[in-house]
């Protein structure tokens, strides 16, 4: 499964403003790393990160598990707001 689509689908289930969700994959210098950047509205930032970062850690775990099943690359997810 495409990790960008998977991440975007999970994030859109959590936020209120689904139109503001954007997930992009960036090139990295590390061969074994996928870097994803998630952009959400300022109002949804806390919802995506969760208390003590528990929600975003859970999202990272699911996306990493999917990556491990497909190509075994590590995944880094950054979250920011517009």
C-alpha cells in the first residue's frame, strides 16, 4: 500500500477539517528512510498529536508496520499546521 495514501486516510479519520490535510513524501539522503510530512489545520494539530504524542506515535507504528511488510524501509513522519 502507498504510505502517503495510508497516512492521509488515517489522519482524515481523526481531524475535523479534512480538506486541510496534506501528506507529502520527501526525498532523503538515507537510502532506507521514507520521510513524510503531514500538514493539518491549526485547530486539528492537537487532535493529530494527541496527549503526550500518543496518537501520532500510534499512526507512526501503523505506517511503519505497513512499510515493513512491503519494502522494509524506516518511516519518519513530521506533523505541522498551516
